[in-house]
């Protein structure tokens, strides 16, 4: 089976750990220094349930409440990873704004989203509760997870969960196509 190409945009407020999460996932290392990202793209192949996925991870520049939603992040994106820091309530508020801007650009969001509370290792400095994160994820019809890029806690799980959501959405798209036969559905490969 050929690899399935999937493009994921990683978005959030500045210094929430978007790059650290991405580098931890792709390279297996934690980068402690902060260097503001303009935009970086990372590639990684991952195997889930006997299927290889070639991931293109777009590590975006930090957004704020005044940022215009970049059109390029509304096209050809299979899934979104919205990241906030559990010790920064401003970063949490910005996620809601990013989501609203996304819906303004593409309408009702049907692209899979995972909401990520990063810096779980800083639980003593927690300013956003797990319940607040879950509530926002429910509002966005998104998956939710708390992680630590520093401790590599649940980092792989978040990307696996997002890929599985993308696949379920794609399977749903196939099952609503009444012109395709069941044989076509079972052998169809999306990219």
C-alpha cells in the first residue's frame, strides 16, 4: 500500500511549544531555547494500523488576537493541531480566536482538529484547567489532549489521534458517496 500524504497545520499563540512539540515528534528531542518561528515544515513517515502516512507538518508562526488567518492554512490542510500552554491563559483565549477565524475563512469546520494543552510538566503553574480545555474542544468538535513536549508525554499519541480522526473523516466522506460501489470504497486510496 503506498503512503498516504497528510498535511497538518500546527497553530497557536507564540511560545506555547509548537516547535518543541513538532521537533520532539519528528526528531525525538526537546529544544529548550526559544527562537520565534516564521514558518517551518517538517516531514515524517509514521505507520499506523499497517498504513504508512507521509506527514507534512507546518509549524506556523505564533498567532495572536490581531493576526489575520493566513489563507494558505485554509487550503490543502488535512488536520489542525491547535496548541496552548496550560500555564498561559492568554494562549488559551487565542485558540478560540484562531478557531473563529478559521470558520470565517472556510465555513463550518469539518477538517479534523486536535486541541493540545502543552507544558503539562508545569502543572504547578497551571492557569487553564483540564476541564476548560475539554470544554473548548467539545465546542470545536475537536479531540483534546494534554502533553509535555519536554517530557515527551503523549506527543506521539496526539499525532496518532489526529491522523485517525482524519482517516475517520475520509472514510465518512467515502460512505456518503452514493455513486461508489462498496468494492470501490474498500479499495479507494485517498491522498
